[in-house]
């Protein structure tokens, strides 16, 4: 397959939409290909005590596929790790390396691994594993040499962008794609409707207006952007 422009590696269904959907929509509008790798099945993401975890995982996979279609993302890979179960292991890192080499992106996006204190452990773990997978494992042919036999050649990603960072050094203007971001988020009905006392749209608007402060943009997504060595 042809390389994608960007690969989003996220812990849970709906993380890509909260973190980067406006940016993803901009890129796909420009004809750039974006792919997703979703690491867990999200089977614990509910306040409904009658919800069966397997059914929730099925629902959330369908919601993620629907949200991706709204954004113009055609390739969505599900790794099916259990929610709240990610660990920084060689096996998980190898799986991330596998998909980086498969999709051969220019940019990889994920959740920031260095956010302090209150942060979902899966988000922290996936960000750290992504950073390690990018540098040096995905680029070095002697890392996981069995992947070479599967036709997965080393690949050097140019940039890593981490959402939900405390140390933001890049803001992407999503003023023209904010409504698409909202539409994609609304496909995650199991999560969107989980907090009936909260006006989710107002909360999202406030969050991404705040991210645009100090810029000429109405809405922005903020990232910590890392340029990787050639």
C-alpha cells in the first residue's frame, strides 16, 4: 500500500477524535491519507452497571469506525488490548513498530506520555511506547529482525505530535473543521451520552477555544511536536 501522511496511535476509541480530529479532517480534506491504530477495546468506558463489557467493546469499535468515516479515515486497526490493561512491554512495542512500518507515515500522533499527575495510565503508556517505537525501534533493521521477513522494512518517521500535552509548542488551526470534529465525536454516543448533566459540546468548544488563545484562530488543537532525527 502507499504510505499514509499521518498515523494516529491511540489508547481508546474516541481518543483520536478528542485529541486530533480537527487536524485529521484538515489533512484528509487536502487529500492526505490518515490511518488509525486503536490499542484497547474500551470495554471499561461506561457508568452503566448493566452494560456487558464485550457488548461495550463491540459498540465502541463500531462507533470508532463511524467517527473515522466522518473524518475521511479509511484504515482503522484495532489491537484489542483490554481497557486499563496497556503495559510497556516488548510485545506491545513490537506491535506498534509493526504498524508504523506497515503504514510508513510522515507524522505519528498519540497522547502525551509526560503529562503529570492526573492522566489515564493507558494514555501515558501508549505515548511512551509510541515514542520508543519511533526512536529507535521502527528505524533500525536489527530491531525485531523477524519483521523484515514479513516485508516490514525499517521506516524513519519525521515528526511525532502528542495531544493533551502540558508543554504545547504547536497549535493547529481547526476553525474550519471544528464542526467536523464535533460530528465525529458525536458518533461516540456511548461516551457522548455518558454524562447527561454536562453540556459536552460547550465543554469541547471551551477547551479548543482556550487552546487557540494567543493565535488568530477561533479553535485550535495543541500538541507537543517532536522533530525526529534523519
